[in-house]
């Protein structure tokens, strides 16, 4: 019966190590996803758009805080913070795209209004 107990202990210990590796990979993926969302927002968000800039700053700050929490083995809190950071970065990107779409629509409207009415 003793070999079974030792084998079970080894199996449980092995699963714990695998679980830690999976959690580390999930954290790395979430961090990379957040960093990518921030990078996309940085390239699209105009500097003079206060709402987009605010959400971009929040995303950057939250990413840094999440990294700190991961170093402190607070993975659950870090994961939630990464989700918030990703959402803020995506919101900044959407705000930038909205501004761009409104500007394009205004230009198109001006071109239509400049057309001769006899056509």
C-alpha cells in the first residue's frame, strides 16, 4: 500500500507544478494581449483626444500595476486588472476610430454639399 501512497503524492505534486506552468502561461498571454491592445490604441489615438488619452493612460497604469501584482503572486487580482487595462485600451481605440469616422463623414458631407444641384 505504501508505493500507492508515494505514487499518489508524486502525481499530486506533479499536477501542482503543471498548474503553476499553465497559470504562468495564461498570465503571459494576458499581459501580451493587453500590451498589444495598448500598442494599437497608441498608434490610432490622436494626442488631442482627451477621452482616448485618459483611457490609454489608465490602461498603461493598470498594466504596470498588474505586472507588480504578478511579481507578488497576486495572479487573480493581476488577471482582473489586465482585463480592465485591455478594456480601457480597446475603448481608447474605439474613441479614436469614432473621431476618425466623424471627420471622414464631415468631409464627405462637405463634398456632397459642394456638388452642383443641377445634376
